[in-house]
């Protein structure tokens, strides 16, 4: 299974749980559960951020989804004054995980909200639900742009590392020759050797710079 599919399945299960939660006896402990989720989020940021960034982002996504949907579903669902938080959730998921996650999340949310409503609802009641579908392309676009930006940063970082490695090895090699010529300096021969090494260093640096432009 690809990581996109695994993440989608985890988030779908998470969303389903948030719609079941208000119908259980645990609903009266929503504040305590939210506090526990924030503690889990803090611990994941503290202990997993460096060693397993992908796992940390997945935990963040699950926690954000649980907290936001628990708040929305516990305060009226579609009619909740906090329904707008779902918009921020979609954008957050597309940045934390893969952009395609925003699509699977939106489809799951629309289906769950429609199934949770009584029949014969007015258009004004259904409008917030379908507005999620119109917001999804923007979340998808932002997620893709974020990935391209991260990829560009990694490429620039790799280029800087390659440049540093090239310069350090090249300069170190030529300095060794120059130092040897200085230690055995007897006259014009060693002086010509030093000049030749300096010219070679300049030529190699210029050649490397042209190859990177």
C-alpha cells in the first residue's frame, strides 16, 4: 500500500469516529479528550519531529482532524458556528500530508454530513457541506505548490553541499602542492609551480561556476 492510501484510510477512520463520538456516552468528556489530544500532539512534536517527521505529521493531522471535527459535531454539526474550522483543516492536511488527502477528506466529510442530516433539508442547510467541494481544488493547489517549494529547497541545499565539497577537495589538493613547493623553495622552479597551482585553482573554479549556470 502506498503512503497516500494508508494516510487516506487512517483519516477516513478518524472522521468516522468523530461522527460516532457525539452519539456515545463519551461525549460528556469532550474537553478532557481534547486536552489529551493536545498532550499527544505536544509529545509527538517533541519526540518524533526529528527522528520521524512523516510519523509526526501524520499524528498532527489525526489530532487536528479529531479536535476540529469533535468541536464541530459537538456544537451542531453543519449548523455549528465553528463549521468554518473545517476549511482550515482541509488546507492544513494538504500541507502536512499529501495534496490528494484533501480530496479523500472532503469526499468523506460530505458523505458523513449528508448521512447525519435528517431528510428533506433546505438548500441553505446543505450549502456549507457542498462548499467543501469548491474549496478542495484550492487546498490541492496549495499542497502541490508547497511540495514544489520543498523540493526546490532540497535541490538548492544539495547544490550548496556539492559546491562546498568540490571547493574543499580542490583547494585542499592544490594547497598541499603549494605548501610542498614552499617547503622546498629554491628559486624560480618552485615559484612557477605555485603560480601554476593558483592558475589551476582559478580555472577549475570558473569551470565549475559555468557548469552550474
